[in-house]
């Protein structure tokens, strides 16, 4: 039977649809496992018992590499999933670190990095590896590095999201924002009271100015949609099941900023400005994989 070469290894056509080729899919899973276990691209071909494509085609390190880099294995609309996304990302990180320095972040870490700000000065912070290859988040304003590993930042963020799911009322922003007039309003009010004091200004002019100013005041107040955002956040949390792992979609929907702090502590600022904080105590996270 001739094999359709346009399909990646691990898949077959069945009734016009792409399905898993069970035998090949097992080989794909095996390649990822072996690579994660530390086997090299040139060691893996010898360990595989399922031929690459057809009987006579032998595995080599280039074919193994192509499998490890093929994003279709994590599944999309057309291709059924063969590899867990965590494993795919894990392999991508190992490959990147072997290539040298260029770091490929998982989507989750990328999302966290995009929202990472310094807890002390509010500046965007950068993720770097220190000379021991430990993750550090650096603020170039404070010149301070928050030493917090990827695993911990993801675990604490997940824990924070779970705390919110269990208690949506924590997402309320309790900071009352009293009305404070803008400089422009203050200046306009000053003008109006000056006009009132002067006898040369038409009453109509003054009334017009007062009306305009009231509109301005109303404008600036109506832009505060915090209550509406809070309501939406609470709805999302209420309908959400507790998380087993980091949830990128929920994170994007409700989180504005992630602020690491010293002592493996993280502040999570929501889109309505509410802030919650959680820290990992010593010994709580000693199940790290090597
Ligand atoms: Zn700073």
C-alpha cells in the first residue's frame, strides 16, 4: 500500500480524514520521551524499532529532529494530538538550550513575560538566565533581580488563579476612587467664578460655560468602567472549574500584570486594578524535576 508522503510521520488518512497511525504515533511519543530523558538526536535512531516511512527507510538524526520540531503533534483542527503541549515545549526548551543561549519560551511563559512588571517601580521586567542558568527577572530601573524559576512562577500564578476561582469576591477592587477634578476642570471653574464676580460678562455666556464644564465633569466620570470589568471578571471566575495547570486563556482574560517580588512572592494585578498576592514558603516546591 502506498503511503501518502504529504502526511507527517504518525498520521494516516481514513475516510478523507487525518487520523493517528497508532504504531507510528507510538514511535513519535517514544522519540519525545527519549529526548526528554536526555538521549541525543544521534542516539535516538538506533533505539527505534518502527521504520520511518515504509520498510526500507531508516531513521537518522535529521528525521528525529523533524519529528521533535513538528508542532502538528500537539494537535490542531486537522491533526489529532499525539504529544502533550508541555512535553513539546519542554523539548523545544532543551533544544534551544543545547543550541546555545537563545531561549524559546512556552506560550504560558511568554504570556507571563508580556505582563511582568516590577513590583517596586512599575517598570516592565525582563527574564534572563544568570551565570548558573537560573531564571531571574530583572528590573533595569531598580537594578534588582527577582530570582524565581519558571516552574515556581507558573505554579504560583496557577495557585492565584485557583484562589480567585474559589473566592471570586477577591477580584473586587476595594480601592475607592474618590472623584478628583482634573486640572482643566479646576481652571474652568476658576474662570467661571471669575466671570460671576465680574459685571461685564453676559449671563448667557456664564451659563454656557457652566453647562460645558458639567459635561466635561460627566465625561471624565463616565470613563470609569471598573465596576463593569469587575463584574465580568467575577462571572468568568464563577463559571470556571478549578485548574489542574496554568490556564492561558483565563490568565489573558483577567490578568493585567504579574509582579514578582523577593522571597518567591508574586502579586497578580487584575484588569480592574485589584491585586492579590501569594508566596511559596521554603520547602513547599521541592518536587522540581532535574
Ligand atoms: Zn523596578
